[in-house]
C-alpha cells in the first residue's frame, strides 16, 4: 500500500512539503487539511493588498501563472487531497491517526498516517488590556481580516487608526493605511525603538525619522497600551497608550505571534519554554514519524547558538522542501537560521542579518559596531544613493556577527545583507569580508563596496586606530555646548563648516583635514576632541594623524553629519531638512 | 630613518596602498609616481563620462567629497609625495633604487626604496591588422582618450563608429555612443558571443538580443577584423570584419589589455606565461621587498585552481589595502579571486561569478547548469521583473561552481551573484544554497528566492528527475517541424497554447499540466517529448509525473518560452515582440 502522509496546515510549509513529496514520489498519498477556507496564500502580502499595490485578493492566492491555489488546483496540478474548513483535534501517536473535525458540518473522523507533518503556524499575541473585544479592534492574521480592513478603508469608514506594535507587520500596515488611503495613523510601541526584535537604537532612529516625516504617520515609542476605549455602543473610539488618549476608529493589533502548538502538546511532543515545537536539524519532532516546521517550531540561531523563535514565511518555504525530502527517507538538513530581515517603508529600505550590537553583547560576545556611510555604487554615478550600515564583529575572534543596512535603493540594501547569508553562520571573519569580491561596474556597485569598507572600519576600531563615538553621545555633548570639556573639530571645507560654526562656536571649530598636519598645535590636548566630517572618512584620516602625534583624546563621529541628519536630529535647527 | 616606500603607478592600487600605509604609520615616507599627468581616476567610469552620465571629467578624478585627487591633494590630505609625468625606467634590486625619468623635461635620477610597490597596470592589446595607426582609431585606455572621443561625439563629428571587441568596455562604449549621441554603432567580435570571457552562449544571447533591439546598435559575432580602411588622407573610413566592409568615422579598440610588466621583467622578477607578474598570497613578488598588484599581476582562481589574468579596478583597490598592511610587516592575505563581473546596458543588467558551464568543463568538472526563470521578488508585487539565471554545479561533488543572472532590476541581479561571493571560493554546496536565508519582504524578495530555486533545479537535474533541453537544441528541433521524431507538449492554458498550435501543429500539442495524470495515454512513447511551459516549472512538474509513469523520453525546456523569447528567437514569427 502507498505511504500515507497527512499535513496539518495548508499555508507556506504544508503545501511546499506536500508538493515536494508528490514530485519525488507521485505514488505517495498526501492529504492536507486546514481550518480555513482560503489556503496557500502569501500572508506577507497582506499589507500590499490593503494598500492597493496588489489589486485583488486573488493575487495573494495565485501561482505566478495565475492559477488560484485552491483545493481543486492541489488535486489536479499536484495530486494532493485538500480538506478545507477541517480542524485536526487530536493526534493518536499509538495508532498513528489524526482525529479531524469538519468546521462547517461538525462531523468528526479519524484518518491514518504513516508520516505526519505539523504545519499549524502561529496566532497573534493580543495584549491583555481591556477593550480588545470591541468592534474595530483586530489582529491582521489572515486574509479574512485583511479583507475586512481593506473594505473599511476603501469605503472611507476609517479616519484615524492606531496600530499597536512597531514590528514589521505593524509598520507595513501603517504605510498601507497612511500612504494610499490617507488615514491618520498612530503606531504605538512599548519598546524604545521600532523593530525592536532586529534593530539597535541608532539604525532604528533613521527609519523612525523617515516615518515621522511622512504625512499621517505618527510613531509613539516607550508607549505601552493600557486600554482600548468604548464608544458606548461596543465600538472602539480610541486607545490609551503611555498615559495619553489617541482617538481612532480602527485598531490593528500587531504585537507578534505565538506558535500554534496545542495539538502537539496534547500529543506529548516536546515543546520549548515558549511553547514552540522542538525539532532536530532534520525537522523531526520528538516522534520520528512526525515532522514540523514553519511558525509552530523554534530554530537554532547559528550565531548565538541559542534556540530562538523567528516566524517567517520564507523560512517556512525552505523548511517545507527539506521536510518533503525527509518524509521519504532523505537526510536533508536544516541546521538553523541567521536572522535575515528586510522591510521597505515609504521608499526607504532597511535590512538586517545576524545579531545587532545589543544582541551580540547579550549572547556573550564583545562587539565592535561602528556606523559607516557610503554611496551604494560609484559615487560619481547619477543613480548613487547614500547607504548607512553597521557591521557587528567580535573583538577577540574578529568573527562577523551581524549587519544592518539602510538606504533608498532597496535591492542594493538587501543585497549587502544577503551577501553575508552564506557565510555568517559558519563564522566568517572580518578579513574575508574586507576582501569580499563584490561585482563592480559604476552603475551597479563601487570599486570598494560599502561592505568591504564596513569590515575595514570594524578592523580599524578593533585595532585601536579608530575611536568612534555614537550619535547619541555626540548629540548629548553638543547640547552641553561650550561649558563642557568637549571641542568639535570640523574637518571639512570652510563652506561646509560655516553654519555649524555660526550655531555652535566656540565649542565648534574648523580645521580642514588636508591642513591638519601643519596645524597640530591648534588641536587641544586638555579636552575631548570630537572629529567631524560628512561621513566619518576624513575625520578617521585625521584621527590617524593625531594618534601618531600622540593625541589620545580624540573621537570620530561615526557616520558623520550625514548619519546625524538621517536620524532626524535637527543639528542646524528645526529648519534643517537637508537630511531628508 | 623613516621607512622609504616607492609606488610605481598612481591609479587604483597605488593610491590605495599608499594611503593605507600613511594611515597605519604616518612616519613612513611614501613616494608615488606616474607617467600620466592625471592620476587616481576611476577608469571604469570612462563610458559614463563619454555618455554624459558623468557630466565633467572631474567627476572621475574627485573624492566623494568633491576634492580633486591630484598631487596637491595627496600631499595635503594623505601625506604622500606624488611625481606625475614621471616614468620608472629601471629597478636596481641590489642597491634598492628606482631610476626615474621626467617625461616633460627629460631629467633622470635614482630614488631609494626600502619597499617597492609595482602598480603599473595594463595596456590595450591592439589586433595586428593594417590601419591601426590611422587617425580616428583609438583604444580607450585613459582619460585623455576618453576626452578625445567625448569631444568628437559631442561636436557631432561622428556619424558612425565601429567598436572592436564585445567585452565589457566595448559594449559600455557602444551604449555611450548610441544611447546619448545617436551614433550608428557596430560592435564586431571575433568570438561567437558577446562577453566571451564570462558568458555561455545561452545567457549571452539574451543580452545580445536586447542590444540588437536598440536603435543604432549592431552586433556582429564570429566577425574578426582584418583591416582598417584609409580615406586616402590618413583618416579611417571603415573597417573590414568577417569579410564585410563597415563604413565609419571612428574606431574604438577594446580587445582587452595585457599587463605592464616590462619593468618587472627587466628587474628579473618572476612573470607567468602571459607576462603577468607572479605574486604570492601576501602579494609579494619573487623579491620579498617588492609587492605588486592590480592589472599587472595574475591571480589564483579559487574555483578552477588555475592562475588567471583578471584585470579589475575593484580587485586592485582591495589588493591595495592588503599591500599597504603587508609593506609594514602585516600578514594580510589575498588568496585569490572568484571572477565576479557585472554590466548594465540599456537598462538590462547581467552579472556573473565563478565558472560558466564551458569553463567548468574545461577545468575538469562535470557541470550541470539548467536555466531558471523566476520573478526577482514576490510575483504578486507590482515592482517584480523576471530574472534569468544559470547556476553551475559539479555533478559528483554537488559543489557550486558559478552563477550567471540577467534582469531589469540591476541591483537585484548583482545581489544574487554577490550572495555567493563569500562562499563559492570555499566550495559551498548546492544544499547550502538551497537553504540560503535570503531576506524576504514582498517588495524586496521572494519567499523562495530564485537563488534557492536555482540550487533546487540543479539538484533535480543531478538526481535525474529533471531532464533539461538547451534552447539551441529546442529551436533546432522546432525548425525541423513535423517530419522529426519530436513532439512539443504545451502544458499551459489553452489560451497560452493557441498561437503555438496554429503555427507548429501537429508537432506542437496541448495538454494542461493539471490534467496530465488523467491523460497519460495521450503522451507518445515512441517520440521525444519536449515539455513546454512559460518558465519551466509546470513542465518540470509534468516531467515528474511522466517519470513515475515510466516515460523516459521526455525533455524539459529549461526557462520555458520566456527564456526563448528573451534570447530574441522569433518563436511566433518576426512580429513576436512579446519577449522584448
């Protein structure tokens, strides 16, 4: 008799595993079930459906050749039996059967399996505050919710909205509401930064500044929600967050997800502390005939060496293929993840891989993480745009631990992060990235790529030639003004320095880098000297000169004035929009 | 006394090494000399200056903060002594002196060195045919030549031009002449494809087709130049190539470069067969006090294991930093190159890394290299564009050997190639790339990236599930028509198949993939069956079904109809422009 494979869950991982099994061995019987009527959709596309970028919900449900991925499609094109509106209520591991219930008609029955795949995904975490059950308050967890929101905004029924949570989904939904529909949108976040799962404060601040510059977008940080307000008729009228009341007629809850693992727990499979199913590197659960993957499992982080929970549609797809092979006896490995992430918001893109500086420290490393600013291709090419980048490396081992990049050419930003994907898990060194052979042609890259430059800069920091100062510390000292024991030394042209001298002299001084060697006596030795240029490159050059002349009181403003401006700090007053 | 470092050559590697030395130890005396009056320019930017993308020659000579990199700049900002219009005429290794000559005044003298860096670059190879000395015939090897061409075209003195050589420089110059200036441009190439140093025929044909679709561009392949024609007054009037005469008033010679190594040869340093200076992985020549890098040296190819000559401004820059450190006693390694390359022409970009299928075979591997076509981001996102990709892997070791990608979003194309840069030299496996964690968000990537898909496709080929047919073979059989023992089976919708049935029936048949399992008896067993869809994905699905049903006579058209059209083949007649 044919092998019987049952798959619980028909989005991302489930279909991928099922199709792979049928391609490897069409004689296998594959049955896939799902609670929902809509299956195999691109959930990550929901914000783009709400915004109108994807005109029709079918876009998220269709193959690249425009066939809708419904039960009929899986039957005809893939040879997979699909049962929609069907819930798995219990797994009997002894008899190897799954008890299933039809959610429309109520009938229950058991179906046998030789191999079982748990692809139950995740559910939204809802903050435990009063009012979450009001009309107009909803998580964005499936296409039905997406449709409801899209209907409300497209019919003009939403004037203002509060998005709870500044993670990827929350920010993408905020863009969708504000950009196309002109909804006044407030994003409230309990943490001190947006995207707290991935970003350090400096890099987060650049995107926050960009978001705040958009019409209709308001970001509220350090702002936990304490209650949702009732209009007296069971409908939302506002949100209380961080002690303030924000009026709104729609609340989207985007405070993360948790693994759907009740079924696995009841079947006695091993779960981790946060309730995610534990799988080995072959994606087997603690029962060798049961595989699991996607949003219901935790993964090994290949850099920190810790198990983490990183739900991702992309990881789920790749895991699906691995499981498909292993169900049939293959030995395909999925050793873990390296935490890649990207997001595009109002034309600005941000991407990340590995650990940020805070995470690296928490994982026991001694991180060096200077900020680097450079053009994303030949600086003389008209298509160039500035990119802002932080590479994190361990000081003692020189191992690269993470990378964050931000800029306007989204593909170019993501490219730098992806360039580390194949090697960062294996412990790539700074020296290898310093020499990394990035393709070069002036319209497409730089002779010395920003990724090479970032590795070089980390090395300079580790070896003590570069002594970098964070933006936060720079602005704190700048605001102290002349009373403090800090001198800011502008290494640029007189024209560049002029407005800064007008605003900050005498604390701000001017000494062009190319004249420094002849004017060493003008550099104070009794104060901290913060060296400043546009990007941090000329000021580093100056720091080398001063190091050699015996100065040990200099700091380089990492990323220069460009980075300070990008973070939204009004260094030349509120009228200074040059960073925008 | 301070260490004396002399650098011969002041473009790319020379300045990079010199500046690094001065940053590491400002007490070192660095003297850099160059035959030219213009130094430290971005030579790769020449086509963009000729086209007008870079408005002023100063753009190629300036830092990102708009300071011109002349002798004064290097003196003031970097502490480097620069002698322009100065030629090194001999190296005396015994006394450690370089004999230099002033090209303007004729004086000669010797300068001592403790460490010498040879950064003499390369010179154009000029084909040995009559007429190369005529007025209007020139290689594009420096800024002076660039200026002359730019003056000629901007003053309207060029109506038609012949570019000899379809390498990167030749094609970029052709774009510059034709696109902005409307010059009728002919590119003549002796090989059977453009970019013969990097491309296989299939991938090259897609870019060739794109070039030929542009106004004023004509590509002549298999077309060696035999002579340049004189107008009787010492000026060019045309070119004879491949037996044909092409009239023109400008000839640009872009048939590659050779290393400038005469000085090294005369000093008794080791050269390789093609005359490039041999260096070790620390970039030391056979004399431990003399370093060399950039266009005058050969490199180890980390995949083929052979020494190659790959001149590149980008490699030169990275080598410069390594030499800078090693001159001061560092042990920085430059183990070799992996052959990355990219080019953007009329909005279409092409990138490559490692070995192509032909090169892999020549290097002793047994390559599998199927063509894959997929969107470069979520297929439902409006910014998506199709990408065309070939990954090359060794059948027995499953080692990835190379990658070529082509598409309209240039940064996205280059990104896939760069994603292999850190791992391909170390022998990354197909399985690792299959699971490569590319960042995903619908505007910036796909849940299963084309790079993952390409690795999966190579694996399917190696494991015998996929039996792929090259485009060349497909079109050859298609032209044979019904007389041949080949059936083309269109697995798409009736609407897609209709025009193909009209043109090619009875050799062309139609059987939608989703109905195949019920119609196996309609598939002939006595002929070769070529399975066709738009991209090769549905036809692969069909092939799996047919394999399991015992058919061993099926071929999958790799890349599908999309790839055939992209290569410019008029599959539905000359009116078929749908691939453009």
